[in-house]
């Protein structure tokens, strides 16, 4: 039985397979409409989330399956003190696959060690968010057709941004990738990711606080939100919230074929005026996330069509 | 100072001076009822000063933890008063309930029954990371 806890749980070949299935789903949705008939996905969300949960649920419904949902930790057994391990064992009796979001880092791993069904990490604190990475990867693949040789800029909260950590980890396995890290000093990428991922894989990278200076060289600009829930201190959050706001003016020097990604939700870090720019692909990215989650559910449930 | 030589047991030698008590605690040597000697600040040609632990009993316990606490220690196994084996301790690939994760966001902070597991991620720099949240051990 397989789980997806960290994007590194999937080889590049497996990611390519998922991309292939997702693209086939996009082309031939009817072929998959009953693929998970009789199967149940349990979405266990112990932290507020709308889009990721809806994406998982939409994915399962479009595969003809059903969904059991825990959306509010306050009303769940966790509020009574049940452990993640016990929750995983219990839900294994009801469902065929689990998607779990939890504010505590490592909770989905604990669930996977105790469940008798596959567990998908739908985000654990500031740690990992591998299915967002799958959405990002499909988006880059569909926009660029390849990963090799791309210059990818990450902008905003690179310290707590789990989507950033997971995507850097995934991209570091492709040749010729060049990473540009754009953030205020307080929200820089953690040094262990620089050492253990970028330096270990020989990925060239640069760090800057100046988005405009690096804009012309970027093929991909991955914007992130400074997330209030990652801060213990409201003052720090308010001070850093508006560090980088992307406006049409700032895009003047950007490549004509730049792709702007964002894991969403955005607050104000991308001006609404940019939504109409063909380089803004963040809403396509949302849709791609659903297709990749469909492909992943099929893989983990070992559905053969 | 004279400490009797041991007949069957182990001598943990070349302990960095001052770490003997930590090793004594981690190996739960206080729970043994056989003779145990912790000798501190012994003169050493190689190390200047060192600590030594002697345990006069034929023990079998997991000594990989020594590799984490003090990688240069040697463990001498004594049988019938003779040195029969000199073990160099390697870095353990996994530590269970030896150190605790300091990350306040880690699942181990709220689920008390979970074992605190760390895995060796960089042997050259002796870096251990929490199995659950990947925070580096301090």
C-alpha cells in the first residue's frame, strides 16, 4: 500500500505517469467518470481549508466515488482528545482512502503509519503539501512542456511556505533548473532546504530581496501569500504581509512567456488587474490540482482502467 | 585511585571528559545492581582527559546511542578477565526516544504517546532530523 506524505515519495517517473493520466483525464473525462464507483474518500481536515478540500472532493466525485468529510476539528473526535493514530485506524474501517490536513507537522505521517488504507497529506502545518506540488508541476508542464532549463522564481514567504518547499524539492530532480529566491530577510528559505535540497542536487540558486531586479530572467514566477496562521506574533505578520505585491507595472520587464503561479488563496500579493494577463495561470493551476488529485487517487487505489 | 578490573563485562573507554554521566543516564546504568564504575577526568595521552565507565556484568544492550552522544568512544568487551573485542561505535541511523523534537508545530508536542524518532540525514555533519516534521536536532 502506498501513501503520499512527501513529494519525494514519488519518483520522477511516477510523477510523469501522473501527468500522463491527468492529461488523459482532461482529454477524456467520460472514461474516468465511474473509475472509483463504490469507493469512499475520507477528507479529514483539522485546519481551515476550502479549496484543497473541495478539490479532493470534486476529484473523487468526478471519478464516480463518494466522500466522507470532517471539516471542523472542533466538532470532531480530535476535540475530545482522540489521537491521530486512533482516528486513522477508525476511519480505515469506513473509507478506502484518506486525505488529511492537520496543523501539526508530521500528523499525516502518523496517520499513514496507523491506517490500513492509503493516506494523502493534504498539508501539515508549514511542512509539506505534496498535492499542491502536483498541481504546480502539471501547470508548469502544460505551460512550458518541460522542466529542464527553466528559471523559476519563488517570491514572498519562503520560510513558512510549505508549497514552496515541496515544489523546490520536486524541481531539484530536473536538469538545468535555476532557482531564484525572492523574499524579505525574515522569510528566507530555511537553510536546511538550501543545503539538503539545492546544494545537494547541485541546483544553482540566487537569493535576493529585489523582485524587479530578477524579473527579466524568470520563466516561472511562483508567488506566495504571507500566511497569518504561521506567525506566533501578530506584529511580525502585519509588518511582513505586504512585502511583495505583484502589479502590472512590475511585469513590464518580464518575459512575454512568463507563467505566474500562486497556490491561492491570495490576499493582496497579486493585483486583481493581473488576472486578465495571459501570463497569469493561477486559476488554471486550481483546475490542474483537481486533475492531479484524480490521477493520484487512481494510483493509490490501484484502479486499472 | 584503584578500581577493580572486571571479569565479564564492558569498558566504555575514550568518553569525552564530562560526558560520562550523560552516557551513564542514557544507558540506564543506574538501574543495574551489578558493580558499575564511572571514572571521571582520567589522564589520557590521546585526549588529555577522558571519562571511563566499567560495568561488571555480561550485558547486552543497544549501544548505538553512544555513537550519537560521543562518536569517539570505544567499547571493550571483557570475558574471563581478557579483552575479547574492541568495538568502534558507528553513528546510529535512527534515534528513538533519545532526544525530543523542539518544533512547537510538531505532532509530537500534542500526541504525548508518540515515540520521538530522529533519522540520520547527513552522516558527514552528523545531522539528525525529526521523522515527523524534519526539524533538525539541536
